[in-house]
C-alpha cells in the first residue's frame, strides 16, 4: 500500500495517536483478558433484530471462561488469522521468525484458534503456522481450508476450483505435513466447487474423520442451499465468510441459517481489510497487486463517503477508551455468542490490541445505539471485484441418483 505523505498523515490523523497510545499501554482495553469475556458474553448477547445484536446464550453455546463454541468445538473468543504471514496485502514479505513469534505470543495471550489455508502462500502459510504452534499443538485448534485448484508439489495456482474427492485426500495429506500434525481440527471447503455435489465432499470428509485426520468441518462463502445440504449430509461445525461493520451481507441469510442449524460463524476480515482500524484515510492509494486496489469500496470516489464509518468508530473509541478496531471486534462478539472473529496481522502490537478486544464490554443499550448509527451509514462500492465475487454464494450441483 502506498500513501501520500505517509508520516504526516500518521501524525495528523486523529485516530493514530489513540491507537499508538493504546499499543504503548499494553494493547488497549487495559488488562482486558479472555477471562473477562465470559461475563461479557452473558451480559451483551441480548436479542436484537437483524442489524442489532445477539440472542441470549443457550446451553449448546455455553463455554468455559474466555472461550466460545463453534458447534461442538471450543475455541478462544478471538482467533488469529495468519493469511498474510507469507505475503502482506501490499505484496511485501514479512520476516518469518517474527511471524512465528507473533503466533506464539498470541498463544501466550490466550488465543487457541488459528486459521490458515492451502491457498495462502500458496502452501507457505501452513508451514509457518505449523512451525509456530509446534510447542503447544495439542492445546490449540488449527483451522485450514481446501478447494482451490493448486498443484500440491509446486504450489502453482491452476485454473478454477477442485473439490474432487481424490484431490481432497491428496490436499489433506500435504496439509498434515506442512502443519506438523496428525489431524486438522477444523477443515473448511474454501469455495464451493460447481462441478462436485456437496454430498460427495461430505463423504470424503467423513472418511477422513473416520481415519482421525479431520475432526470437524465447515464451509466458506457458500450458497445457503449448499450449506443446508452439507449439514444434512454431515453436521457442519462452522461457516466462515467475510463479515464486519464494513460488510454485513451474512446478516440476511447466513447468520439466520447458522442459528437455526446450530452452526458457529467465523468472520474473516473482521476489521475490513484494515479499514476499520483507522489506518486508511481519504488520501490512501493502493499499490498494484494489493487486492484492495480492485475493490471499488476503496476507490477514491467512494472512500471519502465510506469514511463515515471510521468516524463513527473513532467517536466510540474515545468514549470507550479503546481503539477503533477494538470497537469493531467487540461489536461482532456482542452480535452472537457463537461468532468468533479471526483478525489477521503481521504486527505483534496490533495482535495484542486485537485479542484484548475480547475484554471490551458493550452493554445492550450501547449495542442498540451503535447499531442504529451503523444502519444509517450506506457503504458505497463492491466488497470484491467481480472476478473474485463470482466464487461466492455458489450452489453445488445436485447429486445424481
């Protein structure tokens, strides 16, 4: 990402001093720990309509202090997405030893849920995660994803998707080696393959479960009917889709379906690809290769309008003595007791700030007030370019008799 007058914009942006102050103070919401999230869950998950809040906890979603449940899987209230640990949005390459350190520091902070995919790298991010969690592998949950058409020897991206059963088996064997483990705790289909019935996918996942190589499974960015068919074939533990204050699409159909079926929900990009942290301003322009350069919601003609959302977060951050991104994460946590965001970062201090958001409490009245303000803001532009969006909301073909 390139930025006009980068140092000056950092100092003059009113969000920046607040964020820096919180980082220095020990990652904001001082002393907030995952233990405090248990009581926060009980207090904030009051029933609000579709754009409001979350429902009361019920017995199937009860969890230990500082934890949440995705179906039958218990994880930390906030996880860590490691997608950019091999190559960041701006296409620069992070220092690998520092990425391993961030993963291990996250565990020290109470994070037990780590999210990767074969497509990230491709293949390389799973290697980084496997190295990072090796000392405490049996105490955490690893989630990863299959589904893109990737050569398992070279990592070369081939056209389209591939969820053929024989390919899934091959992919999982490679994942186990890269992750240095004997099982995958949560395995998602990254995108629905329009050539393979979801029942066939569920069948091979069931075989892998019987072998002990996969413990739980999920889907990402799938069509609603495909989700229902998948769950009928083999109970789905979690759904992963983009969801944040910047993109609220899942509220229409996905979240109600997950709620009805008892499926957990994992928002990817819960900080709106950095937008909700306040680091992007009206002068921000993105380098070639940065996916945000292709998303029209960040185009100059839309960016100034959409910054209303950041201004709202900034006001709430001052009110709650927090950072804007922490407000965004706390809002997600308060929406539903079975939502577990996975913010990603390549910066240790940002990771500390993100994870400490689990201790930020929004009351029911605050959730109503904040959500009402959110409803008044219309985001302009698409969340993804057409060439990427075409892979979302896909329905798998029906299985022939």
